[in-house]
C-alpha cells in the first residue's frame, strides 16, 4: 500500500500531539523541530486535520494543538480520509463507468478487497502508533551505556 508523504508526516505530527493527550497543547513549531518537518508543510497538513475535526487549535498564551478525541478513537482510516481521501477502484465508486459492471467477477473481488482494507485501516488507531513510538524511544534510552 502506498501512503503519501502528507499522510506519513501527518501521523508523525499526530503522534507528537497524542503523546500529550490530556496534558497541554503542542505548538506547531515544536512539532516541526522535533520531527524535522517544514513548518509551512505542517501548517497545510494541520489545516486539513482541523477541517476534518481531528485536531483543534487553542489560541492563547500557552496555545497550540490538541486532539479532539482520544488517540484510541482516531483511526488510521480517519487520518488518511482527512489528509488524502480513501482511493477506490473507479467501478466501485460509480457503476456507470464500466458497461461490464453487472457481469464482472473482478469487481466482486475488488469489492471484497476494499472492504478488508477499510476494515484494517479502521482497526489501527493513533494510540497504536503512540505505543510503538514510546516502546522504541524507551528501548533507545535503555541501550545507552557508560564506561
């Protein structure tokens, strides 16, 4: 499966915000620095995430961005849909595209595949990404040694 840069960077940014869930808002410039991502590109990504209700902006002295829901309630499907839309095989979107729609065995198989892919995307949450991020960073810290 191909995930665009926008989706991959969006997930990295959401992990930063998700780690601070129920704590404090996270500044865009902090996410940009921590993730080594362009501030301008992140702003573009965050506009889409705000529009789709995944994050909200707090305008205050200690402002920044917060998740609108718990990380376990935000699915990979939600994120991809917000940032890119979920691509689909054309004949599944609009049966008028192909004159073979009513007698095409491939279309039936494509539909089954589509249902499974969407199911998987909906089963993976932002919390899953955060847990893996924490595991890796914990392991990185514990492998240090001194002489």
